[in-house]
C-alpha cells in the first residue's frame, strides 16, 4: 500500500424492519447514489502524496572557472610565455576548488597555482595565488587584482 490514508466508510446500521424481526444479520446498505457521493468526498479530501524531493547539493559537483576567469588567466599566461618565463599550464577541477597551475618546464612542479575556492568567498576571497613553496602571495575577491601579483614590474631601459 502507500502513504495514503484509508478510505472511511460510514457505519452500517440495521433498519427498523430488522429491529422488529430481531434479525441483525441483514443490515441495510446505503443507496448506491449515497455510496458514490461518499467515495467522491473521500477522494477529494485525500491529500496527494508529496513528490519525493531530491536533495540539492550545497555545492556543485565540481568547481570550475567561468569564461571571464579563464580569459584573465590565459591573458597573463600568454604574455609570460611570450617573454619566455613560462612554458606549460594545467587546470584541475575538484569538488573543493579549481586550480590553474603554471609550470616553468613541462615535467616540473608548478611555479604558481591560481586557486578558486568558493568556501572562502565571503571570508578572505575566493581567489588566491600560491607559490611553489605553498606561500599564499595574494588572496582576494576580484581575480584581476589577485593576478596583478604575477605581473612583472616595468623596467627602465
């Protein structure tokens, strides 16, 4: 059965004729029209079973970078590749954070990691730049300001 409440039928009582004869085995039944109206009222009074609700995850399956964020990171990456500083990058998407790793050589450990951690968005800022040693160079709410730490200062020629 289900979670629906049982249908309530009226009590059946004996008729006055059966009381006179003393025969209680043959109770009187309500008229068919009364039964239909009773069935209709019980159906309309039933509350529909609530649809099973799916739990919405508090965080998405994976944390990713959007197009605006990738454009900003690839812009600075392209300039540094042109300058001969960097050679490779990698992008990792996990449940906790998204990481853009920058390498000086292909088979090396990352020189810098640009991390997006939404759990820190209200506290210290979702974006951070982490050095090779694990030192957080810059953290903030706006990605262009955080990426500014990777820019090389202009030199006088």
